[in-house]
């Protein structure tokens, strides 16, 4: 099993040192950038990262600017580190393509669990095995290539968006609960008032709607989501 590489972009030197001491013994390789510009440079370099831990409040470029620029060229999973209780930061980060968020100050075990869930999700997506494509109407999902096409246009989906869409499509016509999405995709139990799934689904709808006028994902308020039967 190869060593997973993490990029930590945070200007809190004490925190970065603590996370080094905590994560490296768990088998991770950790690079650190103390400002947004340096972080973006590393994130878009030839060095492959399995995950990026991205603080919101950063010098030179804030976390949102880094994420926006990163998403123009890279779909590396991003875990945003936000201020405790700041719902705006959480929602805005998810809208811009973050895969998950964790509020500071956080428990190191919770961070470790989030990292493992994101890394495991990525590892389970593409593989050398040939898997049959899934086509529903004008949407085609390729598990082997981890790609989705809508009306023959390639959609730029994050790993989280891809995984949610895949789960909904293989359960076409059946309601998929938020609890199931949280546990199977995000790798954690659904928390009260957690809007991250809503934001990921909202992003999915926008990307599908860019190439198709048909409604594909229906919300059952308070219950979950349904991928509609195709005509």
C-alpha cells in the first residue's frame, strides 16, 4: 500500500507542527504551506496529493481563492478547515467544490476519521478492473474512468459529487436517505443541521442542468434524494 500524501495549507505554525507529529506516524506524508500562494503552487505542481487540508483564513490568498483557482485545473479532494460555528464558510466552501469541512478547534481523532474517509473514497473509485458503464437517459457514468457525461459533455465533478451521483444512479427510482449518503459517501454518521449533502447535490444539479433541461434528482424534504426514472 503506497504512502498517502497530504498537503496542509495553514498559517498556524503550532498547529502544523502538531499535525505533523500526529499524522506522520499514521503513515501519511505531509507537506506544509504557510500561505495561500505557496499552497496553491504546491497543489498545482507535478507532485500528486491524495488530499488537501485547507484553512480558510490565510495570508496572500485566502482559502476560498485557493480553492477557486485549484478547481479550474485539479479535482484533488479538499477538506476545508473553518471557524467554529461559521456556517457561511462551510456553505461557501462546499459551493466552490470542497469535499468536506471541519470546524476549528477540532479533535485530532475526528480529523483522522475524515482524512481516512476521503482517502478511502478516492481509492475505491477508479481501478484497473473493467466495470460496465451506467447509462440513464442522457447521463453516462464510467466507474473505471471515474467520469460522467451528460448529453455527451464531460462533467467536471469532485470525488464527492461523483460518488453521490453514482449512489443515486444505481438506486434509480428509489429514495436514498441522507443518512445513507452520509455514511456511504462521506464516511460518517449524519449530524443534525449538517447541510453538506444538500450543497453537494445542489452543485450536481447545476452541472447536470448546464447540458440538460430534464430534472434528474428530486428532493424529498427531510428524507433524502431520488434519481428520477428516465422516459
